């Protein structure tokens, strides 16, 4: 359903845990220069991925059940505090997704 305004119906917020999807990965990635809709992904480059893996300060982070619960609770609390409707949330071991409706508020509040 389209609302014929410049206000999105909802925001999809997605993030990965530290070190679990690095530039050079065969799945592709984006960076600050390729972060525009329709722009191609960075290419698969195993040497680049290995260099990035060596640069990590700690091992890649995989969330335990307790950590996943903590992330879910924090996302819910943030939405409650801001008065947003958390429509869906899914926290996995290496990434999380949330669908958030901010209502009639300006999208500048989402930043």
C-alpha cells in the first residue's frame, strides 16, 4: 500500500554483528561510496576479505541466546521511549532486523 507522501510507511533497520560480513566477501557488500539504491555491490575478493579479517580487534561476534534477548529488549525499549511502533523484530546470531513505524513524526527523528 502506498501513502502518496514523502513519509515512509515504515523503516527496515538491519545490522550485522562485528566481523561477520567483511568487504571482499563473496556475498558482496557496500561501503560509503556504494551506499545508494541501485548501486552495484563490491566484488568478491578473497585477499581483501583476508586482510580485513586480520585487522579485526577481536574475533567475529556471534550472539548467544542471552545476548539476542538483550538486543531485542533494547530495540523494544528504544521504540517505546521514542513513541515508535515496533512492527517486527528478529535477532539472529549474526544480524538483526526491525521494522519500525514512526507514525506522523518527521523522518529526521529517526536519525
